[in-house]
């Protein structure tokens, strides 16, 4: 994802320069800097989303383990009651 964002930022800068949007090197540098800031911000957001997804996955795995343990416990209790 980082590479894609950085490539996109680079392409935006090149296209802006080629289209004549940047009439001077200062203007082009400003456009490139702005694109890089946006790319870095997007990367930061993506990283935070990944961390959130990882935490959610861990919580789901813990819940699944607890559920399986409860199911086994209930089944053992049921089998025990049937034997009596």
C-alpha cells in the first residue's frame, strides 16, 4: 500500500508538471510536497486501520476460544447427566 501511495503521489507531481500546472520549480516542488503529505497521511490512516483490524481479529479469536471451551464444558455436563 505504501508503494502504491508513493507512486501515486509521484505520478500526480509529474502530471501536474507536464500539464503546465507548475510554472516554476517552486510551484512543482509545492505540488510534489503536497502530494507527499497526502500520501503520508493516507499511509498513516491505513496503518491505524490495520492495527484496529489486528485487534479485532485477536478479540474474535479469544471469543471463539472461550465459546469452544464453553461448548465442551456444556457437552461434558450433558453427558454426565445422561449417565446418572
